[in-house]
């Protein structure tokens, strides 16, 4: 079975920030989306996120769709897609490092990065991820987080030093344990799997999830059934702004339908 992938997104300044340090790109023909959130308090957060999103997009555009001989082997195709997502993240890291070396005013810039690609012929998906921007799957009314936050509080939750509720309110909630662009190379997380017709995938910066609980997002996604990806992303961004908009807000939506 083949699929159609519908992709779009929205990025917004929010209610309190002077500039938007989030970036996103989409390649609808290739079923891809990329979301990056430049690190606040570091030089060139907006430059870092733009560089990362563009470089990841360039790698995905160059390497997708997978060659027919790779697609012919399901296991090889899924592994290759995962390798492609990791390559996109590392290319973004190297591009930011090179930009920082060529312009000392930008030295030390960094960003989160979450990229997703869906192969419309096989239904395989791949995610490459570093930082605390997230990827979710919304299937049959249920929302599932597919990525793990690279944050200090997430580590504390996993060690059972904090509860999930304590982590949400913790003053160090956005302290990253790794990102793209700093001196230490990141170790990208790669997630692969299979889509189903009717699936919706959400990539977003922490400016969205910091303002909306999962239950609120589920309600909005249910209400938005049948709308375009851009309209759904706009609904989420508007809701985050109404809840305070304390950060830049970005949402990219990928909707899977039968061909």
C-alpha cells in the first residue's frame, strides 16, 4: 500500500520574545519536516536554527527517495532511512560549527533539531533528534511522544529522582544535556517505524509543549480532524499563545492518507 503525505507548519514569535529563534522547513514531495529551536542565551540562536534546518533539508533532499534497490529490501530500507536521518543531524551540526568558526560573533551557537521523513511507497518513517524539540504521533485519538528530551530533568525522571509532574515545574526544566552545534558532537537519537493511513505526526519546539498539556493538544487535534496541516499547526500555535506564549512556538504537521 502506498500513501500520500501532506506536510506544512507554522512558526510564531510568541508573546514575550523579541525575535524568533525557531526555524522549520518542509518538503511535501518527500514527506519530510524539520524543526529547530535555537538556544536562548547563546549568540546567534536564530542563525543556528536556520542553518540546521536548511542543512538537514539539503541532506534529505539529496538522499531521498531511497534508491529502488534499497527499497526492495524492507529491513535494508528501514536501516538506510535511519542512517539518513542521523546523517541529516550530523550535517547540521557540522554546518553550524563551520559557520561559528568563520564568524567569531556566532561562536558557541547551538540549536535543537528534530527531523522526520516518511517514505510514501513503503510507509517507513525515520526521525533524527537532538535536544528538547519533540515528535509525536496522533493515531486513533491517542497522542504518543516518539522522542526523548535531552534535558537534565528527563534524566532525573529516568533515575526516579523527580516525578514527571515535578519535572514540568522544575526551574531547570529546559537545561539541555546535548544540542546541535556546540563543541561536543551530539549523539543523535534515531527512531524508525511504520505509518498507518490516518496517522498525524507533530514536530514542535518546546514553546508549544511548554504552554499546552498533552490533554489539551489531544482535544485540539480531535477538533481539527479533516483540516489542512497548516490549519492544524495554526490551531496549536494560537492555543499556545493564548496560554501565555512565553517562548517562540513552532509546529509542523505531517498527515498520512491512503494514495
